[in-house]
């Protein structure tokens, strides 16, 4: 069993309108945890939404803002 905070589920619910539910849960958890300040992804929609939430996007091998084209 995994427990999710109300804050992570609230963020996930808002993000689920633009990314798939499983992706939204990952994003919600990252946003809710203050010690998490970046996300590693090669998924364009997730990268765009993560930046909106103030997370740094890390994608080794890709240019800085590859998702913003």
C-alpha cells in the first residue's frame, strides 16, 4: 500500500486534464514534496506541466528546453 498526501492528489487531479493519470500522480507527488525540486523525464507534456509547477526538468542528452518547441 502506498499513501499519498491530500496535497499530492489535489495537484494530480489538476494535472490530469493535460497528462495521463499515472503521470499526473508522479507530478503531484513531486509538487507536494518540498525537497523535490526537479523531475527527470523525456515526456514532453510532463516536462511542460512540471515547469509550470516550478520544477526543473532534467533530460540527459537533450537540449535545455527541448519540450518548449
